[in-house]
């Protein structure tokens, strides 16, 4: 026979969950309204700040950005995630998330650094892009790899208790 939980405890728990859910809903609405307001402000300001050629250029740039995102970034990240899931199937979910996050961060930073390296190679003014982007990118990947490895090791270490789901049991 299972011991019955007091009615007050379950009522308080439900009330706490309902209050938390209501708070989250309010914040989502507030942030959504703020985002739409900022979007409207930006869109209304564009025609006054940019001429027709710049607006057309902006629309082309946005279209290319959407194509690049949906045509390149999403498929590559999906394939990388699937590969990591297959290779890292023995990892705990939190460790796999750290690994995926590190690789995605590295890919984005590499893309940005690649653009800077290209711009540096064709720049007419050498003082405009004077950083050593290749060396900085190598250092970034080294630090990222070490940090990700330490985090994954810390979470995968036997007895660490991190990243594990403990199932609640009742007597």
C-alpha cells in the first residue's frame, strides 16, 4: 500500500507550477511585443535612411542570407549533429550538447574569420584589417577544444553525477 501524499503539498506544487507557467507566458508576450515594436521601428526607419538602390541591395543581401542559412548552415549542422549522435552515442545528453555547441560555435567563428581573411587579402588599405586572423583562429580552436574536452570529461567522469537523470522513486 502506497502512503498518500498530503493534499496541501500537491495543491501547492500545482499552484507553483501554474504560477511559473503564467510568469513564463507573460514574459514571452512582453518580449514578443518588444521584438515586434523594434522590428516595426527599424522597418519604418529604413525608407528614410536608405535610398532605393540601398534598399534593393539590402533585400538582395537578406535573400542571400536566408538561402545561405537554409541551404548551407542548416543541412551541414543537421549532418554534423547526426554524425555526432552516431559517434557519441555513449555520451550523456549534457556532454553531447556541450560537444555540439562547441562545434557549432567553432564553425560560426571560422566562417566569420574566413570572411575577414578574404577581405584582408583583397583590401587596398592595409590598416583597415590589420589583425592576424589566421593565428587568432588557431588559438580560438585550441582553447575551444581544450574547454570542451574538460567539460565533457568532467561530466562523463564516473561518479560525477552531472548530466545524469535520477529517476525519482516512491516507497
